């Protein structure tokens, strides 16, 4: 084999690059993350003429024609064959014969026309006027020059505008060891297998929620022996949680839509909404506001994690559990209205990340034919519902519930075992809050609740916890065998001390800190901190006994 020299077509690039660099001085386009702008700039400042001839069987054929039988003649460049013949006949007479250049345009040349040619350019179409320039281009860092720069240069030359406002550069999905997937290494992970096992929404959610920042690579959590992914399984569990919550809400609806709307508006006008009602509506609107901010900043991973936390923690684990006792009561229709409103807004918020399950739920909730959630307005903030005082008060209730649960667990009591509890606070506002919302504490199965302004004189031993201005006391004498509990706590303390000492020795080793990955060292430090806190608590409990 030996080289075969042929005539090639080139594009002179300096004028095109200069225009693109001029746009860049005005941050057009704006790169997210910004560090990729330097790569883009370097390519433009070191531009070379571009050979666009390709010897391929498909593609856009180069629009150049040669005169048959004539040597050393200039090729005729035209929009189409009719125009080429018209130009040729002016020069060589009516009998001229033309042959088109057999080469194709470089694929990236054709792709460079994409932003405006798909909108009908060069015609002044309605689509071109409405959609061009576009908002954002989402692509990978490896084609910043091959595609992004070609589009901006050609758009600047042919339309006088940058074809998109922002360029969002994605990271790579790497394997479980953080290595780039490749056929050579054989370390690829087939997303179709994950979809078959866990569902498409779960795979989408996993990849997007793993993005800690724009352009960051993602390490795939994957076990090759079992072909399982704990992170995708967790995403599937979230989808199940949402599905079950929606099914529960729809099954519990008793009032008609008109009755629900009327009951809510009447309760709102008469200031009869419960603390939990105002809290969940405030949390929803605060979440909507934060999601808008994060999406504007292209922090898509943080946005979907915020939605996850709201749906799982606030809506499912707290609000749904608190309103279960209200079905069939005078405030039941209000609870139904809020449950449905929050569910509808939640699936709209989540739809860009998990489109399939949210579409299914929305169809069941809206009962609208021939329409889709994808064309519904995205939720917007109603600032009148955001109330920091309501959120602070409800946070105190939540904290007390968690404290009681922890005290019961430390005493070795089953979660469902009813226990008496003493709540002590000198704060008048906290006392009134607890007095008016005692029913919320029933989430932890209480046999009695006693409110005190001063510390009561109790003869029995108690476990105590503090939440804000409230001290929580759990009497032990009639509930547990104190001797057995002491043995259990001493055994737990010995175990925690051994674990803490082992971690401390590892962290004190210079070799470990020098060789171990930084994230592993940080994880070990966090584990040691938690163990130290647990040992302090265990010592306090043993001192009580």
C-alpha cells in the first residue's frame, strides 16, 4: 500500500474562529462548569484550516461539479445541480457536461449546521424565529472542539449569532472502581440489564442523583458477581415508596373534589388549618423554590436529591402518617385536599427525572384524557405558605418524637410498646405548642403524656433526652428489667470502645492516611466521631442505672 494523493476541500478557519472568540469575550456561550471554557478557547486560538473531504458512501455530498473533458478548469460550486449547470453554461456553452465531486462532507461539518438547519434555515421560518438561538446544549467534554466549536463558528458565520446560551458539560459514568468503561478492558455495565431488573426510572434517578456537581464523573455502584447495584435498588425502593403513597392517598379519598376544595377554603378562611397542614404546604413551596434555584444553576443532582428528601421524609414519613387518624373526621376532607395537592405537585417536580412513574400517577390523580404530565406547567412558588415559625414549631415536634424513639430503643423497648412520657419545659410557647399538638406524639405509641413547667419529683429511674427547650423523660422501673438493661449497655459499651480503638489506631497510622483514598479516610473519621458520641451516651445511661 502507498499513499494516493487526491484533491481535498478545505475551509479557511481563522475568520470563523475570530468571530467565535469575539462572542466568547461576552461569555457567549457560557460553559457549565466554567473550567471547560479554557479548553474551548485554546482550540479557537490555535485553529488550523479544516479538511472537509471524506471518502465515504453516505453523508452530504460536496456541492462541487467539474466540467467533463476540460482540464485545469475551476470547479463550479453551487447549491444544486440546476444552479451548477446554469453557471457552467454561461462559461462553456449549452453543451457542457458536469460530473459532481464524489467526496462527502466531514460529518462534523454537517453536524455543525444542526442548530439552525433543523429549524428550516436558510428560510425565515416560524420555528427558527421561536427556537433559535436555543437555551442550552448538553454534551460531553470530548467533543468540545469537534462539535461545539464547529457549531458556534458556523452559526456565527451564517446567522450572526451564537446557537445556544449555555453549554452544560456532563461527566462520565465510570465503573465500580472509578475506571472509564471500555470494550478493551471489558468493564462495561449494560444499562439495559439494569433497566430490566430495576426499572428505567430507577436507573435514570441513580445516574442523575449521583451528580454532586456539574461535569463531575459518576462511579457506578455495581457488584459484578451478583450483577446487582445497591444504588439503583435504592432508587427502585424510592419509586415503590412513591407508588404506594399515591395508591394509599387515592384509596382513602372519600369526599368529592368540590367538597375537598370547599372544606380547605373554609378552614383557610377561618384559620383552622392544623400545624401539620401549614407545615407540609410550607415545606412543599420551600422545596419548589430551592429546586428552581438549583435547576437554574444546573445543579440537577442536588435538585433531585432535595425532591427525594421532601417526598420520602416530609410527605410520606411525616404528613401521611399524621393525617391517617383524620380520615372520616370533620377535618378529613381538608386532609384529603392537601394530600392530593402535595402529591400532584410532587410528581410534577419529579417528572424530569422519573418520567414514567410520575406520568402514571398523574394520570390516575388528574383523570384527564388525551393529555400528559409532560405538558403541564412546572410547579411555582406560593410564598404566602412559607412560614419559618411554622417550620420551627414543627421541627420541635419532630425532634421530640425522634428523642422518644431513641430513648425507647436505648431501653430495649419495642417500637410498638406504649410508654408514659414526661415533657419538661420552662418555655411558655413550647408548652402551648405541645399542649395543642399532643396528638402528633402518638406516632411513638404513648400510654400517657405529662407536661411540666418544672422538673418533676420522680422516684423511679429515667432515661432523659433534650430537644430544644424541652427535656424528655422516659420512666424505666415498670417497663424494663434494670439489671438486664445494665448488662446489655455494658456489653454495648465494651463493643463500641473496641471499634473506636481499632479505628483510632488505623487513623493514627501514617501509612493509612498516605495510601488510603481521601473519601475512605473521611468516612473512617466520621465513623470514629459517631462511635465516640455513642460511648458518651452509653456511659450517661449506665450512670443513671
